[in-house]
C-alpha cells in the first residue's frame, strides 16, 4: 500500500471535510448501536470501531472540545488504533487554546458558578 493519501482512500472522518476533499468518511457506530445493557452497547461500539478502523487508510481526527475541554473520548482510541497500524494521521480543532488553557478555564468556571 502506498503511503500517499489520495481521494480514493477511506478514513475515519467527522465533520465537513470528507466530501470537500474527495475522501470517503468512516464514522463511529455509536448512534447505530441497539439499545440494551451498557456493557453490551460498549462491546458493540468497540467492535464497530475496530472494524471501521481496519478499513481506514488514514486517520483524520476532530480533536475539538466535546462536551467539555477535551476531545470526544473515542477519538484518542481511534488515533491510537490507527497509529498501531502506522496509518497517516491528521487532526484539527475548532479551538486555538491549548488543553491546559481549556482545562484551567473549565475549572475556573466551575469554581465561580
């Protein structure tokens, strides 16, 4: 497999970039999991993320703050899984602040609330 990223590659991808870049986005199965016991749902998500990441040829990750100062908790798993397969990795964030700055800001807002 070539290490070049071409428009025919598939990547775990969220956000508006897939179509604009001619890439096929792969999305985590979180929203398509059947309702049931939490352990079964977690196992289904884990399995689906592995299958999705096995099809990927690169990782394009949205590391923007998600429900707090950190990225979505599934994103580091996808990044690490891709890294274990030596996939090319690209990331973006909607925040220009460092994680330290976001954490500090979140802590201050809790203390002053």
